[in-house]
C-alpha cells in the first residue's frame, strides 16, 4: 500500500511539473511569435467594403435594420476599386513608420475581398472590380517590408446556416454546399468558415489574424482551440488577436484608450472619425494633435496603435485621412529614438505625463503635452544624469537636483530648464534624459532621515 501511494504521489508530481514545463514552453513560443509585434508601435487598420458606396455603417446597418439586406448588397454594383493602388498604400504606410497593416478580407456581411471558392459573395463574382483585392495588397506589403495582417469576421450574416436578427432572403445560391445536405446546419457553417481560413492561410500566409464577431457564439461552438491549433500548424509564427474566445495572443481594446496599463502585449484600435468604413458625411475627424497624443499614450504604456482608415470604393484614401497619416508620420520621423528604441515608461508618480525608457535603460524620454512653466520636474531617479536635450532640436537643457538624502538613497527632485519656444513641438515635445548607467528607480514611501550627512 505504501509503495502504491508513493508511486501515485511520484506520478502526481511528474504531472504537475510536466504541466508547468508545458506552460513555460508555450509562453516561450508565444514570446518568440510576438517579438516583432511588441516592438511594432504603429499599425494601420483598413476597413474596405460595400458599405463605403453609400457611406453607411459596415454590416451593422443591416443588423440594426437601417437598410434592407437587398439594398445593402446592391452597393456592390458600384464597388469598382478602379483606382486601387496597393503599392501606393504600402509606400505611404512605410513612410510614416507603420510596421504592420490589417485589412478586412471579410466583414460580418459575408462579402469576401479575395477569390474564395466557398462563396459567390465575393468581389470577383459580384462587383465591377472583378478581381481579387487581397493578393496585390499582400504583395505590396511584403515588398515594403511590412507585416501582413488579415481581418476575418468569424460570423457571416449572409450565410444560410447562420442565424441573423434581421430579415434576409434565401442566400443558398451564393454558398455552394455540395455533399453537405445531411450535415447539421452549424456543422456546415463551421466547415465553411474554417475552409475560408484555410484558403487565406494557404494563399497568403499572413503574419497576423485579426478576428472579429466571436461574441456571437461560445468557444465550443467556434471550435476555438481546434482553430488555433490549425492556424499554428499552417504557420507556426502566426499571431492572433484576442477575439478568438480565450485563444488570442494579445489584447485589443477598441476606441476607448485604456486608463490603466494593460498586462501583456496589446494594441489599441481607433477610427479617425466616428466610423470604420468610408463615411463621407461623417466629418467629426479627430484633430491631428489628438491622434499624436493617443499614439504617445499607447506606446508609453507598452502598446501599439492600430489606426484605422476607410478607403473609398474606388480604392483611394480620403484627403482628411491621408493628411492625418502623413502628420503622424512627420512627428514619428522627428522623434524616432523615442518611438522605436523604447519600451513602456516609468511607473506612476515619477513624472506627470507619458514617459518612455530606452531598451538599454540608459535613457528616459519625457513627453510634454503642454508647454511647461517654471521648470520640468522628474522624481525618484537614483542615477547620475549626464545630459538632457529636446529631440528634434539642437538645444541642450540645463538641470539641477536638490532635496532628498543621497547618502540614504533618497534622491531629490531633478529640475530641468524649460526649453526655448522654438524648440518645442507643436503637438508633443520629447525630452531625452541620458543616464550614466542603467536606470535605477527609488520606489520607497519616504522615511525620517535619522542620520544627516
């Protein structure tokens, strides 16, 4: 009996440590896959589809019964993509500093932008474009060294086996289902959507999948784990956003910038106005200053900004959107050291504003949203400061430290001189502080100084 108990205990211990080792291996693999993503800083989101023809809400206008299914789909007759130039897109994205791009291959409406063999509801069969729009997009990104992201909605509000809350005609003619009549309706749908993802993976081998619509069904219904396993089997380096019911690799907050720094890798996706697709009557564009500030807030908290554009049905980018992309790019190019060579900034309390820290931890970057008064204050830095300057300018700033008790490892306040007006950036100014050695912070609560120097 004792030997049996010992044996069972031994097996139990082995299983525990095997589980720990497996989890550690999984985390290591995840870290390797996400290396490029965690350093990307800027991605471009592209919502392009029928909805831009009449300037209505993408897919949701059907859902909320603001337009009939037939009228929504009729927009395809004017989706020509006759001025679509993905090379021009890719060159613009690269110029402004983006590292990856995510484009809608299929939104909830079911319209595919590639030549899918599993549905006639695609731009080749149904629109004047009469061609696959995803292939040239992928080719242009790869030629410009940009990572390829494909958005794919798990739900399909046109598929005859997918239940919807709005009136919809019989759509079986658009979805070939040869040999599937005896299958349960949901099994047919799973076979369909997994088949489309197999098409996308085999044809384009993307770096990233951006799923959407997972909230409509459970993890078990979507077969989330099996899908993730298939994606990794097709491409061991693939990464997936959080909208795959428990099987995503990174968080994807939307529209409302997080107030508290999220744990782990993340990106923040945001529209330039109030709509994802091209919506010409929506003129409520965010000012350039807000977009740049948002970008700074996101990267200072260790995330990426996935900034959205909605191209016109002809494939061109609206001037308001292009202007904002180019302005963000000019700011990024001016402040490159603080953008691409940094990680998330200092914990709360050291500086009242966003900060970034260089990868070698020998530089601190202070981000000024407003013009400073009197002096710029930084607290809790144990290191010797060797120099301070404002990026994009030749101006070096004087500084002085006082207060604290250095002999008791309590640093004083670092007071930095206010830059000249012409040195300040009109959107966000960046102060670079160089340290003698790797950053060491004082995170204490403060004590009585019982022995003075």
